[in-house]
C-alpha cells in the first residue's frame, strides 16, 4: 500500500516520539480508524529514507535508457518483418 504525504509524516513523527514500532502502529490505528496499520518494514523504510534523503517522499522510479543491443535487435526484427 502506498501512503500519502500526511500519513508518511505522521508515521515519522510518531516514530521519533515513541521509538517503538508497536506504539507507532497503535497511534496510526487510533488516527486512521478504517485502515490497517503499516508493518515494521514500511515504517522503518520511511524512517530510513528520511535519514538518508531528508524527505519522506518516495523516490521516483528511475527511467533507464534502452540498451543499444536491444534497440539494434528491434530494428533488425522490424526490417525482417517488413
């Protein structure tokens, strides 16, 4: 599940305050009543990302440049079909 900015900030603030995952989960369940609490790995991932990047926002996906061999193979295949 992806968490919006408000929830990520909430999780980080509660972790800083309590320093216990179970307390963070309890606070989350109290505030967001109809949603299941995030797991240990999710909370620690948000905390870790904040420690390394200074932001709670998720990293955008990295767009890779297509491999030259793959592009060449695509062109060869198009030529063969045509």
